[in-house]
C-alpha cells in the first residue's frame, strides 16, 4: 500500500478564513476550501509502509522552535497562463528555511526522494485552468501588498493526498509540535 505524502504547515483556523473575502469570481479559477490551506514544505510522493515508518521517526526528531511568519501579498505562478494563485509569507524567513532544511533531511534520511527544486514558500489559494494573467490582474493588484496576518507556526504536518476529480483530498497523518 502506497500513500502519496507531503509535509506542510497547516494554516491556523483564524487565518484560514481571511482569504474568503478576496474570492473574486474568475472563470477557470478554483479556490481551495479553507480547511485545506497549507504551506507545502516538502513534496515526497508515493511511499510504502516501511519507508513511512522511518519517515515518521525522523520527523519526530526535528527540533525547531516555534516562530512567526507574516502572511503578506498575493501572486500567481505560471507565466501568462497561471496555474496557481498564492498568498506569500515574506521573503527568506530564516526559521522557515531552517525548518525546511530539517524536514528535507528527515525525508532524505528515510531513503526517500523529496522534490529538491528551490523552495518558494507560498500558500496556494486557488488553482487556475485556462485563465490569463490579465484576468487575474485586478485581484493581484488589489492584494499584492496586503498584510493579512501574523502566523505563529507551532507545528508541522505529514499529509497524505488523494487525487480526485474534484481536486486533492488531504488527510493528516502526523502532526509534530515545534519545541
Ligand atoms: O502547496 P502547493 O499547492 O503549491 O502542487 C502540489 C501542492 O503544492 C505539490 O505538493 C503540494 C501538495 O499536493 N505537488 C504535487 N505533485 C508534485 C510533484 N510531483 C508536487 N510538488 C512537486 N512535485
């Protein structure tokens, strides 16, 4: 049995609903349900039970103190036909990057193969299909400088993700408190 796994930070309850008010009706843009909002730290992919066990053990050893992250601004990845609309978390926050490094090490030491592309931390708000950047421009302009919240990051989470026709369904597999 394989699970499709990734490690992320769950947005606190209070912050999840901040984005609802932004929600413009743009054809082809699907907003994520508030309970699914997260910041991906490490995408791992399909993992068998044995490697998952090792991964759980390694993640439990990660020691990083809780820290604050500003949630600021919005943007879109994907050139003139963006695929992802996101909220930002400030630039180069050292604690976030330290946590990312520890998580990547935990994944690698479990004999797994995380996505090693450069880390561009973001909170995916919506996924777009066939939407031009021009159509997103008013939204991006209105909120690009917004200061949404100050997020106290107190844990990270191992999720499994199941792909369905309606989008991905995430399940919390392990929640590890920062200390
Ligand atoms: O946090 P976001 O939404 O940007 O895009 C997927 C999502 O990122 C990403 O992992 C997160 C949880 O599903 N993802 C999915 N497949 C991926 C892959 N093959 C991937 N990231 C890298 N490589």
